[in-house]
């Protein structure tokens, strides 16, 4: 067996590295500062301490788990699981069974985060932060409680409420009934009073109930747009409570008024 002992090996001219036309086989630990190769095959493990740079790699096939310590940057194409697109080039989500967020974290939709879905630790919210219209489309929309019992259904034929229906009681502070604040109003008057109706909804039919307690005078002046049966306002008695119902279908240009008068408190 022949051996060659040398500190340095060069080509015959002494100007560069020698060429091994039939290859070279190294047994044992080899330390090389730089490798430039067209192809390479490794039958064992490869450990790289620095940065491994891939260029023009069509596929990366990993048998085990792939860990990306500083994130994954997808500059084009799709992200797939089991052959199904989860994120496409437009960053649209597909075929997810669920998206789970921690408390106080938000799922934001829209170019300006117009819609937020989140849980603040105690309640869940769908928040339209752009102050626009939140639209829910469907021919059969159902709302259920925590026990999956249906409480409200909206269909093409109307709305169905399962259980009781309630509304807020709005105390009128002055003499203007603000229709934008509710549909059941109360007021106690102690002298002659002229009422007005403001912020009447348009394009829809609207009605409200007005409970008035008289305590000092039975003189009430209603807007001229109110029309009473037989064109005559009801006669009311001081010291009694009156209940009036007003409805309009033209934004308040004309009101139909009715009354239930002189209740004893």
C-alpha cells in the first residue's frame, strides 16, 4: 500500500488545486473551509452551524417536523395541508375547522380593520368599528342561547321571537319626544305643555306609546300633524294618567293618534 505525505498539494504548475479525474474518497474527519459543488449525496446526518441558503428549490420533503424559529415567509403560491389550500396568494383562508384566539385577541377583517371578532375574557363580540352597517345575509337566520334553544328567527316571511318581548322605558326630560331613543315614553307634567316629536324614522312604519301623568294641569297641545278619531283630541282629567299611541307611515308628516284616558294611579 502506497502513501503520500505532504503539507500541500497543488497542480503541476503550482498555480491551483489538483484535479482528481476519478474523484476522491476521504475516510475520517475532514475540515474544509469552502465547498463548491454541482451535486452532493450524503448518506448520514448533516449538521450546519451557519446559514443554509436554498436557491431554486422546487420542493422540500421532510419526513419529520419542520421548525421555523423566526417565522415563515411565503412570497407567492399557496400554503397547503394535506393537499388543501389554507392560504392562497391573496391570503384567503380555506377549509379551516376552527380558528382559536386567546382572550382579548382580535380577528380583524377589512382593509381598515372595519370588523372585529373577539372575546374580552367574559363576553364575545362582533364589532363594526367603522360605524357602518353590519349585514348578516341569509334566508333563515337563527339566534340561540347557550343551551342551543332558539330565541329569534328571521326568515323571508318575517321575524319570530320565542319568549317574551320587552322594550326600554324612556323618560322624556323636556317636551320633545325623541323617537330615535325608543318606542315607550313617560312624562309627568304640572302645567300646560306643548309636545313635539323629533328624529322620526323615515321609510318605515313607526309607532310609540306615550304615558303621561297629569299633576297640576290637563292642558296638552299636540303637534298639528297628529290626527285623532273624528278629528277631535281626547278629553283628559287632571290627576289621572293617560296612555296615548301614535303611529306614522310617512316619517311624521302625519300621525294617527289614539288614547286610553283617565287611569287612577
